[in-house]
C-alpha cells in the first residue's frame, strides 16, 4: 500500500466518503420514490383490487418461479408484461379472462413440462390478481423488456 | 484459543454447517427439477424448494458471520466476550426461527417477497437476535482494545441489522416496494457484507502471514472505502427497469462497473500479504480458502457482475440465466468461501489441537470451487443463448427453455460435485482424526 497514505487519512477518507455517497444515494432514492408515485406507475390506478392482487401474488410466492420486471426466479415466464403478451393492449377483458383460465387449468401434468401448482383461487381473487398484472404492465419501465416474449 | 468465550463460535459454526448441508441439498433438488420438472411437483413445488435454498444460504452465512465475530473479537479486543450466555441465547433464537421458517415453508406458511419470505414473527425474532448480538459484541469492543478490524466489522454488522429493518416495509406500489427491497438485498451483499468479509480476511491475513497490523489495517480501510463508494450508488444497477427514473442507467452503470475494484483490491491484498509474509502458518487449508475466496469473489462478483451490469447490456440480459450464473459464483466466492476459510482457520484452535484433515479439506475446496465454476459456465452459456433467442429474436420463454436442457443437465452434474465437496468439508472439519501427513518443516522446504 502506498507509503504516502497514513492510516488516519485512510480512515477519514473511508468515513467521509461513505457518508457522502450514502447521502447522495438516499437523496436520489427519495426523488425516485416521488417519481414512482407521481409519474411512472399510474398511482391513481392503484385500486384496492390491485393492492389485493399484489397480496395474492405474495401469498403464493409467485416470485420464486416467475420474474416480475425481471426480478425473481428464472424458472417460469416474466409476468410484468404478461398482460401485454395476452393481448391486453387491444382487448383488456379478453386478456384478463385468458390469465384466469390459465391459472385455473394448472397443473397441466404433462410429462417433461414444468408444472405450476393450482393455488385454488376464488373468482374474485383471480380478478384481483389479473388487475394487479394489468396495473404492473403499465408501469413505465424505460422500454423493458425488449420483446413481448418477456 | 486464547480466550474461553471464543468457544461460542464452535456452536455457531456447527449450526451453520447443518444449514449449509440443507442449502446444497435443496439446491440439488432444484437442479433436478430443472431437468425432470414433474419431480415432486405437487409435494414440493419449485417455489417452495427455492425459498428454502436461498433462505438457508442467507441464514447460514449470517451464522458464520456471527461465529466469526465471536471468535475474532475476543482476540482483537484482548478480553472475554461480554456475555457468552447471551450469545448462546441468540443462537437458540436464530435456530428456532430458522427451523420454524423452513418447516412452515413446507406447509406453505410464508410471506411473498423474494428472500424475505419469513413470516413477520420470524423477522421480528431475527431483529431481537440481532439486537442481542450487537449489544454483546459492541459492549465487548467498547471495553477492550479497539482495532481497525473490529471497527470495520462492527460497522458492517450494525449495517446488516439496520438495513434489515427495510424488510418490514412492504408498500403497495410494486416499484416503491422493489426500491426499498434492494435496500436490504443489494446493500447487504454489495455493501455491508463486504465490510464483514474484508475485516475477516484482514484478521486471517494478520494471523496467517504475520504482516504488520499497520499495513493490514491501511489496506482494510482502502478496500472498504472502495466497497461503499462504488456499492451504494451501484444499487442503481437494480433501478434500470422497475419504474424508476432513467438517470439510474447512467449512475448505476458507472458506479456498479467500479464495484469490481474492491474485489480486485482484495485479491491484491491477500496475495501481497502472503507474498510479503514471514510467517509459515501450519494451517495451509485455511490459507487456500482465504486466497480462493478473494479470487473466486473477484471472478464471481466482480467479473461476472460487470459482464451484465452496464445498462445497454442489462437491457437484454436482465432476469435471465446470466443473473443466476453470477449469483451462484458471487455468493460462493465471496461469502461461502469466506465463512469456510474462517471455519477452517478457527476449528483447530476451538478444538485445542493442531490443524487436522488438511488434505481432505483442500480436496473439498477444489471440488466445490471447480463444481461451482463449471456450474457458472453452464448457466452463463444457457443465459447467453436465452438472451439471444428470447430477448433478441423474441421466442417464447418455454420454447427457449426447452432448448437449454443440455446446459441444465451439465449444471446438475456440477451441482452433484458441489454437494460432495460440501459434505467432504463438513466431514473434514467436524470429524478430526490424527494427521496422516506431517507438516513440512519450513526450514527444510525449498525456497520458491
């Protein structure tokens, strides 16, 4: 290590610099928080149904197979844009029905095919989940994913 | 072992190894499900098995950190632990919480954010255990000699506890949820955990090489400064596509690209210390793990992280098997190896004997390191193919996955090697026997 740097200088650089970067980071996340709730996520459409849908998403740990906005396990398809993939841009009602039909038809039991459990969701729960996925699909994600395939 | 209370570490290491065995076993099950998807699909679906795989990993790494702290803090502060009894209570709390969580997962009792699936009462139990721990080690440090190693270690441990509090905050807005979720996940593994890692490595270098404390401590400050200067704003590489502002693509790309620097500094540090060191420590296996740790962390966290961290690249690779490849080698290189290094170093002292089973231990290093490297390569190839087919050509997810099965078979094979290595490590560490090969007399050894 450089002879020019004393231990106390190294310490001061570490503490001072870390504090500086933490403050910058905290300020930027503060701004991003504001940006998320005011601009990028259509917070006005964050209805009770969407919130309930998110809790259903969590209750069944969907993220430990799927990804949502690219985060999660990589075992099952991306669901951030599943609503778009099911044609929700042109036919929202049709996409919702397709998502619900998919959920209720699992598991397929086809040999050699990845199996999704049946979570025994009621019809109102399926509606909430579909509303959540619709809301997520409209978040401004800077153009990600590159293709509708997710 | 100079201080009686260091013995606490033994119980922590033993519990850590139980969870390590569970973690790699569930990893193997997951690897098998990838190639035979109908396996246990009703009884143990993929999402439940994965939660156990990742949670067991995190908890055993933390147990290792706690054990390492209880081992090295008495030596650094030159006094007994404030309260060994509290340390055992903390361990019981953590093990009860961890076992309850795992059993609960099997019965579908869990929350639903990745890695933070523990039910609320387990999370609160973790917070209580962390408070007991911080009280115990902080009191010890305050009353004893203060060194840079204990300062940095303590800062890292306090950071772990403080940032874990964000796990209790789960906002309804998914974008906001994700932002603060990363406050736990990223700031742990690419922030405060690096402080723990660097200070434990510094302690080991001090002991294994006999280099001056002054030199080691200066290195330590430089390493942890690089870690936090780059790692905090480096969180931005998770804020590209989740509904956060576009400026994160610049900030995240620049700072996370620099996150390779602390890992490079750790490689330089460990090798320069060993090179300059005058001491021939008899525990060669511990030295192998320490050097292996810095090298594998450099490749797993540093190089494999850099590979997909720039926003224009990440746009295509985000959330593919490339991420899985990076995750495996980064965790193994940085935190698994660091824990196994300090366990290998401390166990002979904790058992009051000369280093034992060194050949077996070193064999376990090569098994695990090569198995994990091979796994990383296969997942990287799988990820590159996936990126092209799915993200460039726009083929459907499952159609692409069906084309990757060869890679998943090879990954399963490498997983078997890793599990064998892990079991061998546990055997070599906890079933001591008489050393077969005598330690070479340093004076008689030929100079390099």
